[in-house]
C-alpha cells in the first residue's frame, strides 16, 4: 500500500473542520470545541468544593450580594438561600414558582439563588472549573463566573477587574442545536454608558447533552489572556480589555428572565410565569480552583 497519500489526510481534515466551524458561525449554530486540550499538569489544586457535606458549606459560600435568610430581587425572580441544597453529593440550586413565597412568607413568584466565594476565597490567575448539569427551561439560565469590585471602575479597561463569564446557558428557548449551546463573555468598565463586552466563543459552543449530562466548563487565566474550555478542550481565548490583574471570586447562579419581579429583556426567551415552566435544578458536582505550579 502506498502510504504517501495519507500525509494529506490530516491537513484536509483540518480544512474541513475549519469550514464546518465557519458555516456554523454564519448559520448561528453551535459546534463542539476543537482547540487544544487542557494541560492540567501545569496547575496544582488549591481550593475545591466537592459538595460531599450534608449541607452547603456556608464557610465557603454565601448569597451573591445577600446573606442568611434574606430574600432579594434578581431579574425576574427572587433569590433565597433555601433554594440551595446538597443531594447525593451534588449541589442543587432549585428554580421553582412559589405562589405564597418561601414557606408562606413573601411575594408570589419564581425563586432560585446565586452564591459566591467573595467572603471566603478570591484568586488571581490559574485555572477554574465547574462540573454541572444545566437547569432546563425557557427564560432561565445558569452561569459560572468570576467578579470583583473593580468591574465597576471606568478607565483602565479590564485590568482592574472584569466580569468573566466562564459559561452561561441562555439558549434553552431556541430550536435545533442552539438549544444546547453555551456562551462565554467578558465585561468591564461598569454597566453604564462606558460598558464594554465581548462574546468570546463564536460560533457558540455545545457540550454533551448539557441539560441531562455532566459537562465541565473551565477558564485558564494568566497575565496575557483568558482561555476557555469545555470538557477540557479549548473553546475560545481572548485578551479583551487587557486581562484582569486583581484577585476575583467565583459565582454560581441561576437567573430567570422577566417573570413577576422584573420585566423581561428577552435574552433567555419569553417571559416566564407560574403556568409556563416546571421546576428545575442546576446540579453542580464540584467547583475547583488551581494555581500555576
């Protein structure tokens, strides 16, 4: 057999893959990541929550800009810590409609939660990863993201702090493949007129049936760039605004677009009310943070 012909196969496959990615981008359809594989040997684990305790570890997690038994409005829902529970070694953040509020106390509406490590742990540079199953439903999305107070400052780009959305899942309402897509975004210079943002992964990225199966979503962050990963494969990279040069904390959240609390902005689908959506859970197997060796 003349094996000389096989030397052309790899370049042709690469060209075909690039063409598929281009067509997906033009058509608005997501693709599976096809970049470099993560080299985890570059890192050492320095912080983790495997959610093996019987209840949420409040020494690691608190409400995102609220605490204890407080209830706050977040987009089209209310956030309350009682929506967080540990079941079978995983964190569950529920999203459900409560016609009488929480335990009969509060306003009717959708209730869910967002939690962060702002009081317990922040880190500059390294690799950050979540393994999770996305909450299933129109008008809602989950996210694993990083944040710090410097995001609100204006004038230094993203170097004094950026909102780094390692993944977000607002596309359940879409038809076809886009329904299973996630997106990664960077924001800086506050959220007013000076606000700047970039969608890093175009075309959008999909995992393995992310509403039914566990997938991992990760971020490698260094002085020069952000590198995003899905299931350990690079999905996009960016140095938009200049990378953040300050420690940031991690956030897990579920948001609902335009139910009873705040009108919809339409990003994650039509407005959700009590009759349009069944309860769902955001299921998190672990969150891990690594530093460069």
